[in-house]
């Protein structure tokens, strides 16, 4: 009995979603091979030897790449049983089955994957969210950490980056978030000892920095603090980054100094927009003023902030886009915003809460199985033209390795002011993709 686990892309990270189920499968006596095709080609031998094949789908891009790969896999391994697992598998179940996948597993997939490999799981697994007792991920057989994204530092140095998860899911229900159709306000904790053991084994393999992939690191603030304090006690020189909602950064502001003391050097936060009306439609739970307060707070503490945005929504106009750029410059955020953010267009997956909006009939189109998203339109042709200009400009600037200020100037057609003298370029992961 041999299982092949395939990851197509996970933002330049060594995939936790292969290492965790690999440990479960090997503990059950099942032979496992892991293939991260973002780092090494998928071999014909691996396909030919597999009895079961699982595709890990943590994000939109990974799912589209998996769908492109499926015909080749199906042809090379016609007798293998195929499954898909990860956050994006359940919401695209119909498309995946139509493409030849035999079973679509839930987001808490490890136990179901063992059953599938043993041929004990039917094609329609339970939609309930189990509470798993996580085990130490098995990272053997994955490419070394040196082949993945690094943390670039303001002094010009770089740190080898590892990746782990202290929780899954989210207790919030932002309308545009792809987590919501799957978890619907629930989240699951990975016990602290398992998290620390996973960090320990990555440090032994050269990790100098850890990215926590939790959708929101402060969904469970006591758990988060317990993890980072123990991490810092054991690895005093190790840095880390986390993702935290604007709402939680304000609510748990008292915890932020301790995060900084324990090695946090970067916080990603999904701002999405500076338009309060758009934020209300997205049900983000914060306002522009809330973000400005968070920005001031993190700057006082010396915590670098990495805000992410959805640049183009059904409510974007050329004027609002220009105002967004003016605000980014005015509050000295140009160095904080990854250029890819300037071209992000809203994705509306199956089951999205955006379908609940009263005005959806004005802009919502049909579901596009190839794009894994509902089509939607802008209010006017000028905004569509703007989007079609901005996305290639961002791509061209990134390919040419232009600075963030150069790309900002290209996108917004305005000179990017020099940064304030006291503000250094922030740390950033050198593969900044977000969907």
C-alpha cells in the first residue's frame, strides 16, 4: 500500500499539509512519498508506484494548478484512487470530482486520509469538523528549507524560513473569506507541544525564522502566547511572523509587546480596503480609523506591519483606487505593501457569504468552474480598464525586480515620496502571494 501526496503551491512554504498527513499515514504503516511540484518535477516513477494519490489544496492557486495536473496523473496512474484535501477541496468538490477525483476530504483531513488510503472511506466523507489529536509532522522526503521562501531583512541579510500552524480555521465570518464556507466560525487548536516539536525539527534543519500559517494567530490568545513564550525560551534567536486581524490587534493590544519580546518581527493583517462602506460589505469588523490606530500602535512597538488588500471589488472606482494610493503614500505605507496587492481582484468562491449581499444582483455573474470563482463586473468600463492596466504593470515591475517604490509609482502614476528618515524597509518574505 503506497500513497503519494502532492502539493502544487503554498506561497513558497514547505507544505505543512504534506508533512502532517505523512506522519499519520506512516504511523498507520502506510508507505508515503511527498512531492512538492512547486520545487521539483513530479516523476513518472512516483505516479506509477502509487495506489492512492492525494492533492493538497490550501489555496486558490494550488487548486487551479492541481486541476491542470490531474489529466497527466490520471493517465499515468489509471488504477490509483485519487483524493483532494485541504481548505479549498470541499468548496470545489463538484469541479474536482468532475476532473476525476474519487473523494474530497474535509479540512481536518488527516484521519480521513488514512481511511482513504486503507480503502475504508467512501467517496462522500462526513462534512463535520472532527477534533483531531495532532501528531508531529514528518518532513522527511520534502525539499530542504533552503529551497523555499526566505525572510528578507532591512539590513540586506536573509533568514531561512520554516513554517508551521498553531491553529486552523477562524472564529470570524468575514464575507469574502474562503475559510468561512468550510469552517463557518469554528477553529481548531494544534497542541503547543506538537507545534514546538515541529519548530524544533525545522531549526535543526536550518530554520532561522518561522512563519505561523494560522488564519488568525490570536483566535486563541492564551494558546498563542503559550506557544511563543515556550518557543522563545528554547530558541532565543529565532524570529517569527504571524497573521492577525485588525480587530484582534486592537482588542489584544496588551499582548503585542510580549509578541515582540518573543521574536515577532512581522505581522500580516488583512486590511482589504480604506473605504468603510466596502469594509462593512465585507463584514471585516474594523474601520479605516481602526487600522490607523493599529499602525500607530505597531510603529510605537517596533513591530513591522504587512497590510494586505483587495484592490479591485465590485465597488472600486478609479477615484477610490487613486484615493487608496494617496492614502498609502500619505501614511508612509509604500514599503509595507507587497506590490502584488495592487492588482488583487476579489475572488468569490462557492458558498461565499458575499452571495448574501442585497446588491449582488447588480454585479454578480455566473459561477465559473474553470476560474473556481463567481464572475462579477465593475460598475463602469473605466474601472475594468484600470484593472487591466494595473495587473500587467505590477507583473512587469515584479519580473524586472523593481523596488516597491518604483512599482507604486508605475501603478499610481505619481512620484513616491521618500520614506521618513526613521523608517527602515520592513522585513518581508520573498514570495508574497496571497490567494
